[in-house]
């Protein structure tokens, strides 16, 4: 199934181009792989990839985007070179493009190619209790940074397991009638906020209505 993720590249006008990666969510590895010399990942710098990235970040029309891509042979890279979406705000990508169930990670690349890696946590409880039959996957979850040491994410696997256990508890309490659905989601958010604390970043997106 892959380890799917989205990557947002900051443009000169402070909007973002969004790109898809099929395997980039594994171990948050693109945080180290994306640089100004390897904008779409990969082990070796490639001038063609750099040129395409620069043109895409400057492009303001579909014609300009296609012009950057057409007739250009670039080696395969971890991040798809063809943009998923362009000229979006970061909030639009998180709220409208990012699938918290199917995208395992989200990367934000600023104009200086500093990369922030987020692990995604989906708030859907349909697999954790009988009371919930379905839940949106877009705009329904949390993004969480993890601590890094010597180029490796510290405790990333533990954090994912911790959240899975938290959802199991929330689902059980929902089935027992202790929580309403909305209260169960608030419980997830509150616990994440306590775990992340002030040292890391937590971004939450919830549907407008939770019944």
C-alpha cells in the first residue's frame, strides 16, 4: 500500500505547492532527503530537478506549470514532480488536501528548504467502536512533530502506538456510553495536547459537525 504523504513547498508569495509521495511517509525519511540540491528527494543532486522545482515555485498559470514539466527528462524521485495542487495556503492543504487516514506524514518545506516533518493522526473511530459507522478522513485529525536526534526521529513508532491505544480507549468509552462522539474526539485532542506539550507542535483539524 505504500507509505503515502504530502509535501508542501513554500512559494515566493507565501502560498504553497503540494506534491504527493507514495513511500515518503516511512520513518519520516524525507525530512533529511529534501534539500535545495535534492528538492524532490533522492541521494544525488540533480540540476534538472532543481530547475523544475524553481520553475514550479514561480509558476502562476497552468501553462507555466506545464511548461516546466513538458519535455523534461528527470530521474525518478521519492516526491512526484507533477504537483498535486498549486498556490494553496497551508491551511487549505491541511484542511482540504491532506487525508489523515491514508497519508502517513506531511512535510512543510520553507523557502530556505528547512523541512518540518509531521506525523498524521486520524480522528476517525469507526474501527475502534461499534457506535461510529463512518468518519471523514480529510480535515479530521492531528499533525504532530516528533523529537529528532542525530538525524533520526526519536520515539516516532512509540507515538504512533500510543495514539492507536488512545483511540481504542476512546472507542470503548464511547460504546459504554461514557462519551458522546464529540466528547470522544475532544478526549483524543486533549490527550495529544498533553503528550506533545510545549516542545513539539500539534495542529488539529476537526469536521464542523461531530454527532
